[in-house]
C-alpha cells in the first residue's frame, strides 16, 4: 500500500520562469519504500484552510538499480498552474530545508529496460516522467535506442532543457531528439506550429520505422496525447504498444455519464488486508464512500488522471465518469478508478490490494 512519509526538501531549482524541480532527501530507513520504476510519480499533500490537498508529480530522476539500494534522493518537476492549489505554493513558498508529506511511488506509465527501439511524444511538463524513462533505459540497456519528440511553446518555456541535452551528448547514437516549438521559430529543425494528429501522422514515418517501435509513450495535455494516439492507430500501431499519461484535462473533454444509480447501494472494499461494507450516499463516488470509513484509501488527483485509486471490481457494476489513467487492457481485466466510479447495482465490491 502507498503511504505518506515526511521528507526533507534538499533543493528547489528554478528550471523555467514557471516551473521548478524539487529534490527530496530519502532517509536510509525509507529507501526501499521509495524504490521506483522509471515513469512513476509521487503524490504530495498539504493542508489548506483545514482541507487536505494532494497533487501528483512525476519523478524525473533515473530509477535506482534493482540490484542496489533504494534512492537517496528523489526529484520531481512542478509547473505553475494559475489558481492551482499546490503549484503556486511549490514555486513561491517551498525552500530547501522544508519538510513535505510525500507518498511512496505509484503509477503504471513505466518501462522496464529491455533491448529495442522506443519512442515518446510529449508536450510541456509531459517530459518529466519520460526524462526518467529515457535516462534509465539508455544507462542500463546498451542495445536500446530512443526517439524523443517533444513539443513546447518556446525554448525558454522548455522544462529540463539542459538535462535532455546532456542525455543527447552522452548517447548521441542511441537518442534521437526532435523538438517542435509552437510559438517560436527555430534556426534549425522543424517549422513552428502545434503538433496535432495530422502533423504527427505525417512526421513519424519520416523520423523512424514506426512498425519497429517496441513501445510508444505519450505524455502531456489531453489534446496532444489523444492526437498522437489517433495518429499511431492510423499508422497501424497496435494499442498494446501505446502507453499514455495525461497531465491536463479540460472540464469538457469527457462529459460525465448520466446513468441513474440505485437508491440504496453499498460498497464492500478490501484495503491493506482488511475489509468493510458501507452505504453509498447520493451522488457520492465509491472512493468518497471508502474514505469516510477508511481515510487510508489511496488517492491523489480525484480527477481520473493519475490512477492512484485504481481498484479491482470483484462484483457488481459501476460507471466511471472519466478515465484518463487506465489503459484498455486494465479496464477489460476488471480494474476501475474508484474516484470516478458510481454504483449501478445495489452491491459493489472493490479490492484495492490486487
């Protein structure tokens, strides 16, 4: 089970005008708990006017060697969201020496290093988990290659510009880097403009043998990720090779379902080896029901994006308002997002431990 621990902030590095990298020190006794796979994220929490606020941020540092000790530091990237509940605090108030509540790593937008050709299409802060994926893969697997296609507004707004350039210098023959700026012309490379489905579909075959790519990693705003997925499907890429993580979703991107729920429903949930059964209140998500009775239930964004609240649907039926975290194989196998799930039957059973 994911758990929170207080971790000291070792450094706060300004990487663009509107983003920072936070580095946490991991005490020796917690290093195994914070062992992570490249591509995973951390949830950070704080209290705001008596209300708990959680936000997830991807780990950008390489994953530790499986044969060695767990990490002694963890680094995440945070981009400012105007009016956000956490990012303004991260950029303006957090200092080295502060202590934050940090959840142990979670997430399935990951890659275990293996030989082959891999590729990513990322936008904005979507570079964060992919930076960890690329650095870990190329360091551990000499027979691996990676094509990174990244989209940003301008060079000045590009997160982890130096870190990616260092990787390109370190692995010039195995890392192919393509940068597209939407609001600024480059002296060399591709012309400016937004990366939409049509442009991606025309660009990819000119860059690499699309059919030879073992895994595609799409990360960033909803529009970019959906456009890239459609382009890949049009190019004949099997969905099992496409992995997605969405960072920003507009409220209208996925309207909530309107199916009526039963007047009286209960949810039975197994969590950390213990179970319980509770009534579901009107309009309440299953996660909210569980949290009223088990405050240790895992969650972070409550928006259907991070996947922290993933649970196995043992019995009953539910509807999910939104799903931007689970891949088709996961939903077909019976997994749901508890934060987006509402009962369609009088009895529903979830297992958070699977």
